[in-house]
């Protein structure tokens, strides 16, 4: 039986001149956002603040994660003009902090790492003062791909662990828990880039499993962590096993602090790029 969404997880739809302006800039530059494609509950809040999280390399994925609203289909041809369009949108929006994520593109050489790097380079050509955070796939653990990212030197490298070890294969059948930790560890060991990761709760994990995951992330050198509630995008996706209460999120926040995460964002509607500039 589907659990009813608690009121504290509901957000109003807001349509203002600011949100319409963000949509216009994105449309004119032919850009996708994770805000739209992943049905983020914070979309309107972010648009009202004149910001968005860019989704590059198309809006279909080569992997079929069972919690994600982005569809798994035949990959689209890479738009080589996209990095320039991203940079123009960053400038037009007046961003001081840009967040870029992507679908997973296992079909591309190095998983599309060069495309991420080109986005960073183009942003710095037009707006060198802007800080950049990227949220990447695991690149199948390809160190050559990670070296491309490291050379481009984003201020923050984010790769989400997403869930605890025991639920990882259920939620991410084409991923690997240990590999994700190795990706984060490699970037930390080979650069001075701030590293970040996030997980969602509500799939059936317990407090001890969350603690174990946070300890694993800390051991991998992760600097920033985010924890939020999983919300089922559709009936075709994994069901929610539990909605954590605000008090339980307070307890998770205290746990993350106890483990050593001074920089963290923990709450029901927290997503990996939510208020990213403030957190970084």
C-alpha cells in the first residue's frame, strides 16, 4: 500500500516573473535541468532565487536506477555546443555559483568527462569569478576520466552514494557501492578539490546502516554530505518504505556532525544540489 506524502514534504507551485525568466533563459539556450527532469521538489524555490542545476549530455540515461525519474533509453547525440550554452546561461542568470550534473553516458569515451571539463572551461572564459560544482556519475571508476575532471579543477566534486550498502544493488543495479567510494577517494587523494556526496533515506535502511555509510564516506575523505528523504517519482519506481520525521532528520544531522561532517545539509527536502552555494 502506497504511503501518503506527509504535509512537510509538500511544496507549493510558484509561478512568478523570476521563475518564468529562468525557464526562458534555459529554453533559449536549449538546456535541460535536473530540476525539471528529476521532478525536484525544490525547483520553484531555486528558480525564485534565479538558479538551477544544469543537466548535461541529454535527458535520457544509459542506466536504469530504480529511484530516478530520468528515463533509460537510447542515448542522444552529444551537443558539442552545450558547454557554451551553459556558460551563456550562467552569465545571463548572474550566477556566482554554478552546479552541473549529467545523465550517465556509459556509451561515451571516458563517460563524457571531457564534456564536463568543457563546461567548466567555457564558464571560466565568460565568467571567471564563478565557482563551479559538478555532480558526476561514477565513470565506471575510470581514473583517466577522473583525471580529466581534476585537471579542469571545479571547486567542488560531488558523486552521490545515494543509499546504504545493503540497498545499493536494488536501487542502483548497474552501480557499485565500493566503486563509488573509490571514485570519491581518488579525487580526494589526487587533488585539492572539495569532495561531496549525498544519500537518500526511506528505502528501508536503519539508523546503523546510515551510520555505516556516513563512516564510509568520511573514510573516503568526503568533505560535505547531504541527506534527504526519498520520494517515489511514480508507481513504476521503488516504493517508499518510510517517511522520516523532522525529528529523525535532526537526529541524523547530529549523527553526521558526530562523525565529523562540519559541512552538511540534512532535512526532508534536501537534495544534493540544494543550497549548494551556501554549503560550499
